[in-house]
C-alpha cells in the first residue's frame, strides 16, 4: 500500500487537532473550541458545518478510521 505524501502539511495557525487516516494523510481540525471544522488531506472531503470541537472531533476521527485515500495532487 502506498502511503500518502500528505502526512505533514503546513500546520494552519488555528489547528486544534491533527488525525491521520489509514494511509497517513493528515486530517486537520481547525477553528476554535466552539466553532470548528475538519478537512482531510487524503481525499479532500471536509465538514460542511461549523460545530463545537467535541462534535467535530468525533466526525473527524470516524472519517480518519475509514479513509484510505492518499491523493497526491489534491489542491487545498
Ligand atoms: Zn479522507
């Protein structure tokens, strides 16, 4: 299995939590404790709503646990 080159993208200033998907692509939660969202560097999927970090963390962790994308030329 080819690992993702997206394991350590530049950390945004408002990065709260970084997960990694099944092939090592970073999945970042950004924002504040009360208004956060997530973005997967492996497949480009992102949350559509701003939510509290506890809800965002749960959704991001679920995505990271199942995502096996390692896209190499995904524009952010
Ligand atoms: Zn993904």
